[in-house]
C-alpha cells in the first residue's frame, strides 16, 4: 500500500483537544531547529503539509496528520529555543509529557537529533522521558548530508554515549536534501505496526 492521501487533522494543546481515534499513532519530537517539519514532508512526499517556521520555537502545538486513514503521524512541539521564558519552556514540557502519559494508541515516540551536534541536556531529558513511558527510544539523526563521511562514526558515538542508548537501540540517519534514509524510516514504521499487531504496511514511498 502506498500513501494516497495525507492530511492535517487538528492541532491541540490539552488532552481534551486530541482527536478521538483508535488509529495507531507515531509521534516525532525534537529541538525546534532540528528539521522536524522537513522530515515529515519528505516522508509523506509533500512540500508543505507540515509547516516550517522562519522563527524556531514559534509553533508550540501538537499537530495530528491522518495518513490514508491507517495511522496518525503526530508532530510534537519543538523544544529548546533559547529566546523563550522559563515559564514557556515549562508549559511546552507539560504539553509533551501529558501526551506521552495519556495517549493510549501511541505506538512510539521518535526523537530527532541533529547529527552535527552533541545532544543537549534537553535532548537527554526528552530521551529519558520517552524511555520512562515505555517506548523503545528510537532516534533519527537529521542533516546527514552535513557530516563528512570520515567523521560520521565519531558523531554517532557521541550521540549514543550522550543519550546513553542501549547497544540494540536504533539510530537511523536522514537528509531531506537528498532524501537519504527515507526508506529506513518507513521500514521502522512498518515494523512498529507489525509488532503491535496492526495490519498496516506501506510500500517504499517513491520520490
């Protein structure tokens, strides 16, 4: 099955604003400048379904996207933007944590990190949250095209060590510039559906 239709459903801040749905959900989360919207658009073969902002940290809502009526892809608020108050940062944390704690049909939360940089303290905290709430701790590194191949393993080791990832934990790598890693992410999605007992499988999404 290939994607025929992907569409925005709603934005939410509070639990009562979440869409009523039994569809499996996969969420992505990361720093406000990690390239989350660009990755979502690449995965879905869309140019601007997930809106990118010229001001990092501006969009602080949970955005739900219906994918062919088969599953929901969830874009969690970006965190870590420096030019916001401590109170606002606390609010963002509450929005994300409430979703992780209460969304029953959530299969997995995938943490995005910039391959070029050591994960921040907030990345580490987010990864611990994801693990605490019973998820696998799948990490997707963005901006693969910005890393020299000779330096790649060094950067991968820094990320794994900083997040204290287990040996078997998945770290996939992507680049929205050349669509690198797109198929690997879809393979991860398909495996999540299978192991959780959902009869959902997407063919490799051709560019």
